[in-house]
């Protein structure tokens, strides 16, 4: 098999290709709507995940799990929000060994300001997909995330000989 045959098979069958293409299209729609806030969809997602934590803070490990990001990627993504004064990363008040991310007052305001724009984009995306497709996509994505997270925790079974 040559590289062109391999590329054709991958383009036709690859879940990663399809998921990333769809994610880029959805992200682009949210990014366009959020442009007036100066935030990107990925930043709003990250800020939302932080805000949902107890007392508005999330331990870095938990945040990494929620977003399915490696800690190094999470740290890099948080850096721009820290620089903008929207997020603080520090030690937990309860356990000084644990690093946590917290929204600042400006971050809370910015997230609240982003909500109406996010809602508009979300409504447009749902309308474009149609209710049935949107519900099926939600269910499929949740099922895939759960299945893959479970598979990551289980040791790979060696092939039988």
C-alpha cells in the first residue's frame, strides 16, 4: 500500500479527522461570536470549568481531567489568562501542596459578559444542526468521552498468541 492509499483510507475512516474537523467548525462559530470580548472559545471553556469548582477554584489535576488536557498544555493555556489578569494560579487554602486555578474579579466579569454572546452562537449552532442531530451529537460525544476515559484507566491487554 502506498501513501496515497493510506491517506484515502484514513480520510474515509478516521474518527480523529472527523472529530477535529467538526470541532474546528464549532470552535470557529463560537470564536466569531466571542470576538467582542477578546476571548476565544477555548478560553471561555477553561474559565467556565474553573468557575464550576468549589469556591470558584479548581485544582489543576481536576481541571486537567475535566478538560482532558495534559497538565503542561493546561498550564500553557492558563498563562495567557493569567497575563490578562483573568485567572490566578496559586496554592489551595486547604492543602498547600495542591495548585489551584481561580477566576479573578475581572475574570468573573469577563465570563459573565461572554455569556450572551456564547448563548447566541450556541443557538445558531443548534439551529444549524437541528434538534435531533444536536441531541444525538451530545449523546455520542459524551459516550465517546466516557468510553475513552475508561479505556485509558484500564491497562491494555496484551495480544494473545
